[in-house]
C-alpha cells in the first residue's frame, strides 16, 4: 500500500509541476497581458491543485490535510481577486491609447 501511495504522490506532484512549467511558458511567450494572465492563472490553479492532491496522503493527520486545502483555497481566492486588477491596470497603461 505504501508503494501505491508513493507512486500516486510522485505522479500527482510531477503532473502539477508540468502545469507550472506550462503556465510559466505561457507567461513568457504570449504577446499580451490578458493571454499571459489567463495562461498563468489557469495552469497555476490546476498545478497547485494536483500538488496538493498528491501531498494529501502525506499530510500529518486531518489538521495537515486541512491546512493544505486552506492554502490552495487562499491561492484560488487571491488570484481571482488580483488577476482582474492586473488586467485593468495593464489596459489603462497601454502605450499609444
């Protein structure tokens, strides 16, 4: 059973890292702010979710699991609040308009 939990943790964390790398690539390669924000937030939400899912079996009891889920929830809420603010600021500061 331990080998199965280890394999699940490794696969979930590696899948999360792949999404983080994809989001970073989108941040660096996409041409405008809106598409950069979209790529970064979507990939980071899924990447962090997979990492949290992979770490849940490793959590020290229900308290540790709830902390992991709380961190993921706070990241979701903060990016949902900050993303539109950054997009609005970028729209206001466009050169030539």
